């Protein structure tokens, strides 16, 4: 398998929590010594759709909960619940521990970048008054930045088809965001928080691709969310009153975000990055604004202008181009 095949899979997977590495990344061969494609497991085929559904609907769930709790307090409560659940499962299941100090360190770094930097700084950007549309525009640069860095970082080759898809995806995402949101010039502090969030999701994705080794999901979640919780507590204490109004809406949103966003979506994101190209996986984020907008239109009765539907189609076409497999020559 050549590096020009943008859709190559760099290992064989048994599931989101376990990755069986293929050290030399070669295709299987038949009796005529001709390469044949290895079939991807079902979970990996379904993972992009499940990830997008869980990640996109998380924005709507958060909107339900934030009427009754401050942003960083909400995030800290969510992380603390995940840590508590994982601690109980750790005692019951006795999962294998990381085998070296480096593996512990890599888990902690990815946890800090994704949980504390990305989620934490997104919430801090909201607290500083940054509009949702402006934040979404800044974060929509993530797949482009990943595609620029990935060739030098981990040797990926980004072909013209992928670049065309990334440009289309970015265009579609921007169309949806601008059509639905009020875009304002951010304050300096709001821009700083948004930039840190962009650094978190970009850095976490690239770090996981280069250094990540599949761990038991209980172990990886326990370490990642513990580090994330430690990273956001200072901001919660410094900027919020930590008052909570307990309602069924808050509890429902919290439960959904713990299961759908924190456990399923984050787990699938890291598993897809380990199993394929980080540039391909990052392209999926172009579909998050359109899908979140569609869910908000259905669930919250938010306005979905005609131009936003056009942007959704453009973003979908771009992601298809960026992630589609090249057809081998006959």
C-alpha cells in the first residue's frame, strides 16, 4: 500500500478500545501475489456516522443544560461524573495498565488537549461573550490546519482530491454558520480562548495519531478525563459562582453528554484517528455545524435559512471527496 492512497488503514482493529498494529502496513496478498484489500470491521464503517450524530447533538444537549448551570461548572460536573463511573469500572474490571511511562504521558497529553484545552476553552470563550457563530468559524479551520501539518508530522500524503474536498467542506461549513449566526469581531480574550480551543482539538488529534497506542477504554477515559478535570477546575473556581439549579432538563442533558459526547464520541474520534489518516478524520468536523444546525431546527425549532441547506450540501460533498477511497487501477 502506498502513501498516496489517502484512504489506507494503518492497522487492523478489533474495536474502538483495542488496536492491533500492522507494523509494516502492507496489504494482504493472494496466491498470485497480487494485493487485495483487507475488509474494514463493521464498527469502523459505522463510526463516522455515529461520531457525527453524537458530537453534533451534544451542542443541543448543552444548550438545554446551560440554562441552569454555568458553563465551566457544567463541564466540571460532566467530567467528574465520567471519572467516577470509570473509577468504579476500573475496580470491577481490573483493566490492563499502560505498559510504560511514555504511554501514561501520551494518555495524559491527549486528555489535557481534548478535554481541558478544547472543551474547556470553548466554554471559556462562551463565558467571555464570544458568539457561537464566531467560535464555530474559528474552529472550522481545524481540518485545514491538520492537513497542512500532517505530512511533516506523521508522513501523510494529502492528494488533490482531499484538498479539494477540504476546501469545499470549509466553504459549506462557513455558509451554514454565517447563514444561521451573528458573526461579530471577537474581543481579545474571546479570540485567545477560541484559539486555545482550536489548538487543543488540532494538537490532540495530531498527537494521538503519532504517539497514541490503543488502551483499554476504561483506562484511557479514566486518565484523560481526570487530567481534563484538573485542567478546568482553576477556571471554574476563578470565574464562576458554581451555583446549580437542579432540574430534569439539566439532569437529562448531563446524562446525554456523559454517554454520547464524553464516552462514545470521544472514544470513536480517537479510535478513528489511530485506524486511519488524521486529515480524513478531521474532515468530518466540517459536517458538525450543518448537522448541529439541522438538529437544532428539529428539536429547538431554530431557524434554518435556505442558504444553510445549500451549505450543508456543499459541506457533505466536500467531506465525501476528502474521505473517499481512490479506486485502484484495474
